[in-house]
């Protein structure tokens, strides 16, 4: 499994859509939403981060159980951390990571100003971080990427999804998947 992470708006989905090889992509947030919707009545994915930490952990554990049964090459699209009212919640707790056969961890990022602008132009999501908060969130993600890689003993890679260059970022990810 290759785990692809980044802050909302970094372009993970765009980079994943640009992959040329036929790879199965699983969206962690969709799995969480399906469970949180049924269990806690959330009406959109952005409401998940507003649940109590305890409830978010419960949902994460259920997702981990589902993912632990995946076989073959899978790319997991997720967030490295989730900003909650109480602070940053690791997107990949160690008990979840321990259940997964991880080949590599990839953080997709970009210039914070570009991410901020992308978010402002996306009417489908509710994201309320200032530019300074976004920079902090990206820094937290980079630190967690290193921690996750050390925990699993696998490579960590940062891919910069620069404005107008998503094909280049997709090609970089494709190389990691092939190797």
C-alpha cells in the first residue's frame, strides 16, 4: 500500500487522477464519512473533524479494520493530520498503521499561498484556515510524515504539486508506485 496524504487543497485528488497506471485508489475520508454518517449523523465530510476526538478515533478504528483486509497494490488517499477544535489529530494513528502493509508514504503539498487560493475557489468544501494556520498545518504534516515512516520503517517522500504542474507530480507518484 502507498499512502498519499496532504492538507485539503494540496491537490492529492488531482495528482491521483493523473496516474497513468491502473491502480486502485481508496479514499480514507469517504470510508470515514460513511461510518460517521451512519453512527453520528454527520451530513458532510467537513463535519467529521468537529466530532469529539473519541468519536473520531472510533471511526478511525473501524476504517483501519476495513483497510487491514486489503490485498494487492492499493493507494490510500488520506490526510496526514486533521485539525480539530482541540488541536491536530493524527490521520494515521499507530494502531491503524500497524495493521497496514505500507510500502511508502507520500505527502503532496504546494506553496501555502497556492493551497489557500485553491481552497477559496472550491465551493464544494468548507475550509476555514488562515494562511498562517495553513502553514502550521503543513508543518505538522511534514513532522508526522517522518514519524509515520519511522514507525513503519518505510520510505517517506514529499511531492510538490506546483500550480499548473499536476502532471509532473502525478508522474513522480507513478514512479513510486512502479518501484
